[in-house]
C-alpha cells in the first residue's frame, strides 16, 4: 500500500495549488539604488552600545568596521566626562557621529516571505524592492525566508545579489517547503523519495526546510535526512497532520523550531487526544479553520498543571525553539486595530490591500464572519500562549520573533516591530526582547558566528538609533510613535532608527521609507489610500 500523497497532506496556504495555478513570482530586485559602502574603514564615534547578548547598555564607544566586518570596539570614556581622545581608534575614510545615539545589532526576522504570489489575482504584485526596503527601514538585516514561494532558484539568486551588495536587501536564508517549492514540485510517496528530494534542494542552495506535516514515516525520515545534510527545519503543524504529529513529537524527532502555535496546544491535551470541533467544521473554510484555532488552547492543560510542566520540560530537553509569529494573528483578537493601523495609508499598496479584504478563497482573508466571541477566544488563547512562551524563556528555552507578514493586515517591517511589542506583552523584558531578536535568532539560524551580536569579527549588521529603543518599541515603527513636544506645544512622530547598516553598507532610513511611499502611492489612483485620504508625502 502506498503512502498517501503528501501534497494533499500539506494543505496549508495551498502551496502546491499556487504552483499549479502559475501565479508567478514577485519581480526580483536587480540593482542597488540606496546605501553607501562598504567602506575600507568606517568608524562609528561615541555610541552607547546594546550588544544583543543581554548585556546592559554601555558607552561611549567607537566601533570600527573594515569592509563588512567589525574589527574594533573601543571604550572611549564614561558618561558625563569628555571623551578620552587617547583611547579613540584611528580615523576612518568615513565616520558617523553617534554621540548621544544608541547602536544595536541588526534584527533577524525568523519567519518571513519575500512577498506572496497569492496577491497576484488582485492586481500587480509589488516588487521585491518594496519588501526589502521595508525590512531594512525597520532594522531587519537578516531574514529566514520560510518557504521560497517565488522558487528556490529565484530566492538563491536574490540571496547572492544581496550578499554581494548588488541590491538593497537583508541577508537571505532560503528555507524550502517540503516538498512543494514551485520549481521543485514533486509528490513524495516514500521516505526514500523524501530523502532524495532533500538532497537535491540542499545541493541547489537551500539552507533549511519548512514543513506543514506529512505522513509520519516520511516526516521522521525527512527530519533525519535534514540533520545529516546540515539543514535546519521548521514546521507549521497544519491541522490536517497534527492529529498524528504534534509539536512535541516532531521536536523529539529533531525539528529545529515550531512556527506559529499550531501543534503546541495539542501537545498539552489531557483527557483528550484531538480538539473538539463543530459539526459544520471544514478545514477549507478559512473562517471555520481560524475561528476554531482560537479555541485549541482553551481545551488544553491549564497553566501550572503537571501536564503543562511536563510538556515544558520535554521541549527543553530537546533544545527546541518556538517562533510564534503572534503579530500575524493579532487581528484575530482586535480586528479593527489591525485593519486601521496608521501605516496602511502610506505603506500598503493597492493590490495587497485588496487581498487583505474578507473574501472566500483568499488565505488569511477570513474576517467575513468575525465576531466578538472570536476575538474573546483568541485573546484568551494569546494569554495562555504568552504564559507558555514566557515560562519557556525563563527556564532557558529559546523563543524568537518572526513576522509572517503579507497576510491578515500585517505589512513587512511593521509586522516585525509589532512582534517585538507582543514579546514584551508576553512578559519578556526589553533586553530579553532585544536578545531574542538578535543573538538568539542568530543561534536558531546557525549564523551566530556571523551576526546577531556586536562583537569583533562578526558581520557589520548594526542599527544606529537616535533614541533608546528599549524605552518603547513603538519608536521602531517607520511611522514612529506619537509624542508631545512641550517646547512647541505640538504633537510629533518620533522614530528611533536613523541608519541601518547591513554588511558595512549604510542605509539612511528616511530614504528607504520615502522610496516605499513613492512605490505605494503609484498603485493608488488619484492619490487614494485604503481609507480614502490623500497619501502623505512625509511620515
């Protein structure tokens, strides 16, 4: 008897479906029109350092960058006293005055997509430059591309261009869907076929694999092969497979990280093995699918119970990581807030906005029946999930931020910053949030020797802030945060990130945001916006 067709098991986001329908690809970036450098010797002068490891801020310090590497970090004084000129490194051929400014490592988005072909049916898709510039403008210098929906070859070509600084883009780490990336689509019927497919995509440049589930024998063999090949793995435990493999079982088989929260409540079930669902449930009805998903944690073991603690300990024992992407589900607990976010007018294009609207058949566009009851259930689910994540972190486990933007009213960059806010809501201190977004995310991707902390020898992925972002993560938004200027007796939008440095290339955030606004404005007729007003020329 043959194993069931795995493309049917995959289900989520109709991965095989978009390949068959030929929805196309996002237009790739082909040239770099922003960013200066890398320089022979770049020096940042007088910064307060937040290095990403969890250490508290310190400074002032000078940071030397040669090419794409940090070559020196020198303490040059103490607060309240003049700089000690004798401690300062030699001059650079380019220097940036960071007096009274703060520097952090660049952020790592552990679950992201370079656009999505699903938008194609609603109009012309935005080019990759739109996504890249929003990421860079929000401090994202490294991205785990969780699926390569534009194709593995396409993504690897963009990765090479970004690595060579031919385009303005973060570092890219391609993780292919198993086994439905559109240029390597294949039906897998046996564990050995799965192993062969994985060897092929590894040879072609994949850095990891994203699963949605599979027949257990195939899934276990695939995870074993990934370990042999040095491929890291992540999984969205789709409801079509979670009855056979919850997140704990796949973690014990060697899965690197669980995406979203699917599969976790199922590991917490006691007195039941499957979620109770309504008589009218149909997975392909996205309203039923997502409204019911908001009830799963409500049927699981209570926080603090023996089962709860046993599951925490079991995940810790195998060194598992969670990437909850809470922001992309944020609209489920407060639809109006997500839909009316202030950045949509200037930064959400016409095609994406159309895709976000309630519609049958559009992934994540299930709000056509969304109710107060749905929101209340999702709020309680968030509360339970957040408590689990915070306890996992407190016991030494790793939880990393990812955005999954492009769905459910979440836009690239903005969604990532919202995720940092939600980590803090879950109980992470601001320093813990920063560490999760940098050093710990680098560990998850296996790139901790390259990036994730401000240390000599690592890649120069650095953010220059004109305000301390730890005081309020809302300052990281491209639109900034509303503040009262007492001197002028007026309101203003204050923003934290001034410069994003990726691999030694310096990107002024103002320029990146201006480019995005111009791209978005061109998609709206007569200067219209999602809510009918004229697009503003400034943030």
